[in-house]
C-alpha cells in the first residue's frame, strides 16, 4: 500500500470540500435570511446598501436562485460601486447568513484644467458638470469630455481634444479620492472657407448668404464672425426657410446640406435649396364670428387678395402684433380671454391659397383676483395701485401688457423677470392674474469728483432712496437700513470743493398723494454758494436759495400716458462783485415763477428702452412785474432792473424709440427752448439763458441761474451767441442715436451707442436759423448700476469751428452722470 504524499493529500481534501459545497447548492433549497452584513463600505451607509438590494431579514429566498443575482443588479444600477458580491457566510438548518461585500468607486476631490486661459476656467467649472464629492464613473467622465468639447466647438474649435487623467489624491481624509486632471488641446479655430448654395433661383445667392447671420465666410480682414458654430448654423437654416416662407415660398426646404473640412483651419458649408412654387392669398373667409362682421375682421387683418402668401404676417395679424391692432387683441381687450383663432388652408390651386379662419369667441371673462409674488421689500399696495387689471373689470390683454410696463417703470424690480400668468376659470367665467416680480437694488449713491477749472477738485456725494417710507420713519424695526417699501423718493445731494463752491439740495416725492389717485407731490430745497477768494479774502460771491412745490396728475384724456404737472418755485439770488452773469454783478434778485408741464411717456423700459416715446411741453412764467411799475428802465442800474426777475420760458422735448432689428434700437430726440419778455424796454435778463456744449453736467459747470444743454464734441458751455458773453434766448438741438445692449443684467445694464448730434443757440430772435447748426458725431457706452445710477463716457468729434473760441470743437471725451434730459 502506497503512502500518499502530504501535498497530494491536501489537494484531495480541497477537491472534496469544493465538491461537498457544490453538492449543497446544486439542488435549490429555500432558506430564511437570518442576517445581512455589509463589508467594504467606507462612505456608504450599510443600511442603505441593504435597502437598495431589496433583501430583508426574514425573507424567504432560494439558493441557488434569482434573488441574489437580482440584488446584485439593483446595486450595480446605482453606478456608485466598483465591485459587489453576495456570499453565504453560513447556514444553520433553514436559516442563511449573507454578506454583501463591495468596493466603492473613487470620489472626485478636485479637478484642474491645463491648456486653457485663466478666464476660461470659471466657465469650464460650470460646463464640466462634475460636483466635488460625487462618485466617479465612466459616464461622468464621458459627459464631462462631451460638455467641454461642445463648449469649444461652439467657439469655433472643432478639432478640440479633451483628455481626463484620473489620479489618486491623498490631500484629504477621503481614502479613495480622485483628482481629475483635464487637459484641453483646442487646436486651431476652424473658419468657413466657402458657403456653396445650389438650387436657388428666385432668391439670389448673395441674399441667401446674408440671411445666414451666424454663418459667414472668412474674407480677408473682417470684423464679422466667420467661425463655424453648429448651433448657429442649425438656427440659421430654420430662419432661412422662414424667410422663404415670408416671400410666398411655403414649400421651401433644404434638401441637402453638408459641412466638410478643407484643411485643418478651414471648412466648407454646402446646401441645396428647393424653393418650390410662389403662392398668393386668394379668398379669406371667416367662420364662427358673431360679435364682429366679416368686413370688420377683414379690415383688422389687413391682408388683401393677391398678396404674397406670408404665414408669419398672417400669424402676427391674428395673434399678436406689436405695432398694429390684431384679431386677438380685438377680442381679448373686450374680455374674451377664452377666444381662439385657427387659420386653415381649405384650397390650394396652382399658385393660390384659400384660407378659412375659424374663430371660437367664448364667453367674456372678468378679473377675479390679483396675486402678487416676489415683492420682498416693496409693499403690495405700491404695486397694486399701478395695475390696470382690477378685480371685477373685464379682462383686457392691453391692460395686462400696460400693467407690466407700469411695474417696470417703478424701478424696483428686474423688468426682464416680471412674470404675467392669467389663471382662467372657464366654469365661472373668471380669471385670476398672477404677477411675479424680483426685487432689485433701487437706491443709489453718487460719490464722484471732477476738475472744476479755477475751483480745482470738486467732490460730490449724493444719496437717492427710491423706495422710501415716511410712514415707518419712527418704526425702527422696518429700517433696512432706512424705512423702505412705500414708493416714496428722497434725494440728498452735497457738492463742494471747500469755501469756493458749495451746493446742497433735498428733494422729496410722494407719488400718490392721499393714496387714492396718481398725484405726485414734490417738495425741494436747495442752496448754492460760489465765492471768489483772493489771499484768503472773499472778493466776490453768488448765493442762491431755492424752494419749490409741485403736483403732477395723471390724465385720462387723450390717454392715461399723459401727465399734467404744476409747480411754484421761488429763488433768491444774492450777488456781490460776481462776474458770472454779464450786466449784473451786485444786488439782490428774486424769481417767483409758475410752471405748467404737459408730458407723455410710453417708454417700455427705463433701463433700456426698445419702444415708446417721451414728450414734454413746458411753460415757465413769472408775473410781469415791470408792467405794474411805472419806471424808465433805461435810467436805472442793473441791481434795480433785475431786482424782480421776469420772463416766460417755453421748452419742448421729444424722445422716440423703436427697435430696428434684433436688439438694435434707434433713439431720435429733439429739444427746443425759447425765452420771451413782457417789456421790450427791459428785455430778457441774464437769468435762465441757454448755454450749449459738453456733457451737460451743470453740477460741474458752476453756472448758477443758467440752463445747461449738452452738445457732445464741443467744450463745456462753448456754444453761446458770438456777440454776447451771455447765454442764448433760443436754442435747437437734434440727436440721432443707435443703441445696442451688451448686458441687460439688473446688476449692471450696459449698452453701447453711436450718435449724430447738432445744436445751436441764438441771442436774438432775428438771428434764429434752424439750418445753422454745430454738428458732431461719436460713440459711447452707458452703464446703469442700481447703486450708482447711470454712468456714461462718450467720444465725440465736433465738425464746426466756434467763432471766437478756437479749439472748442474737435475730438474729445465727455463723462456723464445720471440721465441727461437735454
């Protein structure tokens, strides 16, 4: 008998053990789970792992069977495990003890970028789509690569390569932390060599290419974008077909298009257009209309038989036109909220199309209630009193749009995020209207400095609280940091350079005096002091004290865009050896005047207007003091002559906005001023005359008692009558601007502008010549920040020499603070 070696015996024992276990589980047998343990979990909750597996203590399972394999599948689906096994630890009769052993995937601790500029890193952090601490997976890495590639392809880098290296990170307490090293090789930017258009005959190739606004050929040195952007290209194709549709080619389509590389830096775009037949409107009929006749609806629609078939025009005239009355507004402005309209092509014969417009008028709807959300600072009544949609009134789409405009004009909310949500109740014939607003900072601080010629450096501190509340002034719990929320306006301004020049002003406005009607009451106080100092001694001075009260009322006729304001003002002038007003240097003058202003403002958004207009006609007049006195003004001195200031002053200002294309806006302005007198022997005095030139910043020109009018391209106050050092008594000014927004973010609204400008003023009525103008052109930028107001810088070139003032015209920069009226 041979003696088995020790090693052979060990192998036989192992085989026997394996065979015995295999025999145990070869025959399926039912067990009751007695215990489930989890091993290998460092960061995951063991209880959560057991719960996800679907296994529970006390469950009956069959081994071998589907229960364990299904549990493993459920755990794998989570995408957070590198490996998972379920093992039988032991069995005791019909009870089984299980262990879930897993290995966790690494977690992202940090990621860095190479091959990109620092300015791009923050953008890539948003684009990569990876959150620190998230479990690393193949899908996560692939998505990150695709997101980065998509970002750079939309920048024109179509050959970009992205490689992500996963490195173990030991800089944190996480034992399986992963550091993602993202290397980006952008390669060269790919531009479009040629755009090849085939199949077109009705629309010229040059016109077709022009309509591809985001897809342009690279031709020599040009500022236009010629890089290939896939998203823009797809958008351009849709717009091109829409353009064909407006020209009557309703069947136009792109049958083939291809983008292929010419070399590493260039590619070609090729497309074939099937234009199809050109169609025309033939018969247009109406179905379902009871309120309005076919003739009335035809007149509003404004489409005649034989016109080119334009679906876009048809949709606008049926649903929503920004410039004209449309069918929907005809019904919805009369309460028919449930109105529906559907145009149907009922016949297509040769090149003609018959349209049947089917109308469902429905019942009228009344406004049930108004819901206002998002006003965390402004009180409800401040917003609600501006709305045109009042509970109990018939629903009106025009009132809804007007209400949105009024909310924007308050200046307390982001106009781009003002939401309107009509919630109809067809059963009751009512509608709830929900307005959603988002507060933005509306208070402003002006902290600036400027060089005031002989005065040297002049500092300005101004505070404007646009949403003030006097009602809560003594309720200190409402101070944030001052009482706010009632829509009142408080402005405090101080400007000085020391003893030579100082000015103080306080203005308070209550926009709804009494709380029932839109009657704006304003009270203002100001004091200005200007001194001439020599060796520490004041040798000349000008003191001005002013107070004014005004009341402005919103009118209902001709429409409620009109406002009529009336004010009374009193100014007290004290002059001592002052040379700023020629002909009057010593004495006291008093100015008591009444002002009547009729204005209309329909501008859609005060921050960046796209449509609407602003018009103002103003008359300021003093009592005709000289007519009450029997004096020979040729025999008295200037102090007595101008003791009581008298004049009548007429001002007209008009500003008009319209969108030219896209975001490009035209602003045309006209300003006219005229000062008249009651007594020819007295004439027009030295006060309230016009001076043109510069940016129109009266605060830095220090010409008290003078009307400062901007005229860019010329030095401050350089445009005045040649025969006199005094200002003019008549002025004209015309402005044409193109504006384009770079940012409409309420934190900083930024837009650029290019302008043409012309203006002049005259010292006598006989010299007035509206065709003799000082002309200029230039460009600039405006930045509107809630905390600082509107800031601007312009460069302008004045084309016309100013007699007696060499160097006043030419290229120069101008800085502006606040909204300039003229």
